[in-house]
């Protein structure tokens, strides 16, 4: 997954292991995220909304429209 690309996943089984391959150390001040249910993106997660379980972090994400105001494209946040 290239830097700056949004990505997400849904687990449809009872158990899953998910691992990220990254090119740098985690930097909380550079972390960004999108609301899973952003109407502008309109992703069909193929799961009933009442069955969706989110991390605490994912419950606090903003919409893409709001994120555009806080993220500068082309800036190397990891330099």
C-alpha cells in the first residue's frame, strides 16, 4: 500500500490476523483516517451496520471532505 492511500477491510469470519508491512516507524502525529461510513465515499461493506465493530480510533475518524483540510498531499510526513 503506497503512502497516502486510504485502505480498509472487513472481516467476515470469526477470527482474522491482519498485518501491515510498513516502511517506517509508526508516527501518531502523522496518522490519518476516514470514517468508515462517509457518505461521499459510499462503500458497501457487505455487512449489516449493527454488526460492524470498530476500534476506538476508527470510531473517531472524520469524513474525506474534512480530512482534505488537514492533510497536505505531496508532503513527506515521514522525512
